[in-house]
C-alpha cells in the first residue's frame, strides 16, 4: 500500500446547514477550506466525513423552517409539531 494522508472531519450538525443543497455545499466548502492547511503537498490526501452527513438533505427538497419540527419524521412528512 502506498502512503497517504488521511484527515477525518467531525462537524457540528445544525438544521440550517440542510435548508437547501446550496447551504449544505457552502458549509462543506467552509469545512474543507479550514481543513486545507492539513493537506499534504507530497502525498495523496483522503478527507473522510461522517457516513451519514448527507442524510438530512432529504428535507432540503421541502420548505422546512428550522425549529418548526421537533422530529425528523415530522419534518419528512410535513406535519408541524407547533402548538
């Protein structure tokens, strides 16, 4: 196996990161910009994100307002938990 640099990313999840594909991509770009200083100039780089990072993009197709829903299931179904 050839040597390489592996960088593991852990990031905080906030509902506003998943408002749209654009906001999600902007957040990932921000994270990658901060990780750039860790990249090797001499070796191939592998940047690893959590496997379920994009899961909440399912709700990006809907007009969901952060805080409107208390559970992922209610956001996915569009049933507000507001009282």
